[in-house]
C-alpha cells in the first residue's frame, strides 16, 4: 500500500525525482527516470549573465521611438489640412445634411404654465360702501396645454379597377369522328405492325384498296401490302406489287427500289443492276449501301462482268470489312485473280 505524503516522517529528507537513484519499480522511480531523460545536460541553453542583462536594460532606457522620415512630414501635414478643409466645406455646402438631420436633437416644446386667478381680498364693510366699485379685471382664458400630436396618417385611396368583363363562353366543338377510310386502314396497320398477323392484315388491306382505290391513304396501304407479302414469303406477288407501285419522293422509295432490285436479281439481273445503281447514287452509307453493293456485284458476276463485280466487292470490303458478305467477297476475289 502506498504511503501518503502526510505519512512520511519529517526527519526523512524528500529527494527530487531527478536525484532519486536509478532503478526500482515504484511510480516515483519511473517518474524520476522520465525526468532525468527530459533534463539531459545541454538540452536547454544557458541564460544571460548579469553584464548582458544590464546592457540590455540600458539600451531600452536610452532608445527613442523612431521619427518619420523628413520627406514624409509635409505629406502628413498636407493630408491633415486637406481633410480639415474638406470637412468644413462639406458641412457648409450641405454634404453632411443627412448626417446632421440624423444627429440633431429635436426640441421639446416647453410646457406653458396655466395662469391661476388670485383670490380677491374682502374689503371691510365701510370701505366697500364708500369705495367706488372698480371693474373686475378681465383675466384671459388659459390656453390649453400644448401637446405634441402626430398628424394622422394619410391613407392613399386606391382607385378600384373596373370589374373585368366576364369571359365569353367558349363553344367547344365536338371532335370530328374519323372517316371510315382512316378507321379501316388503322385496323389493318394494327394487325400488321402490332400483332404481326400478316394473313389478316393482307385481307384487311385488300378490302381497303377495293373500297378506296383512289383514297387519300391508298399509297400507304399498297406499301403496307408489300410488307405483308414479304412476311408471307410471297416474293413473286411482292415483286408484282412493287412494279405496279410508282417510286417517287416517298420516304421509303429508296428502300422499296432496293427490295425490287433484290427480287429482280433472281430472274432479271439487267433491271436489278439498274435498281442497285440508282440506290447507290442516293445513299452513301448504312445497310442500304451494303446490300446494294453486294447485289450489284452478284448481278455483274452473273452477267459476266467480272471487272465490275471485282470493283464492287473491293469497295464492299473497304466500306464494310466486317459485313455479312465480306468473307465471300474475299474468297471470290482470290478465286478470280488469275483470270483478271
């Protein structure tokens, strides 16, 4: 059990921690070791001696505050004079009027004393009878006490705007029902595009064309009929429908001409090559160009135009190196090298 400081005998001297002998497991021994390590010799510089302290004190007593340089004194004086003149001129010319109005004390009107009438002394009875009655002094009425009242706040009378006229009732026209032509074509297109029911869509389109051969949407119906025939793999019927369909500035005219060329290439490469050439003159990239190059190369090869076919296949490989027919194009070019 550790002893308290009060329990130590008074005759036993108390050693400082750094003077304790090294070693030991007590808390005081460990604290002494830390103190000795912290107070190593040469850890702190020695202080000033008496001579240096005396010289420092004498220097502090004799040194004076450094004055501003001589060339700066006129500038300081001129600045102070300028500030003083500007302040006077500003006060006289009204520059500081807002500040003066803010700092001015409002005079409080003095209270007017209310005059009081002195009581009259009663004269004796003989004096009253002998004295001539004098007129009573006229005492002016006391003015009412002066009170500072604020003027009533003025209320701005806003002009009441005239009531806005009631809006005229809007006559809602009933929606115009769709014409039977549009309704019938929408049903056919829903069967073709939405449900992918090509037989039912083809029947609905044939019925529409029979009822409205010169209708407003007759061309769209004929184009949709070609798509239905292609979905049913009826290539001959699709080709006849395309040959009867005029290819003008319709947005799908280029694609339809390419399809017509691909269908013609089975039996009529001369007309098919013309379709492919027309498509290549209008498109410069994309799947349509790839299909047109391949189709024209096949037609030229079939007709014996080996050089034209080789040109189309080289262009195909250059434009579409990973196209669907790139491998076949490489093999065809390798096989025809000796014959070129």
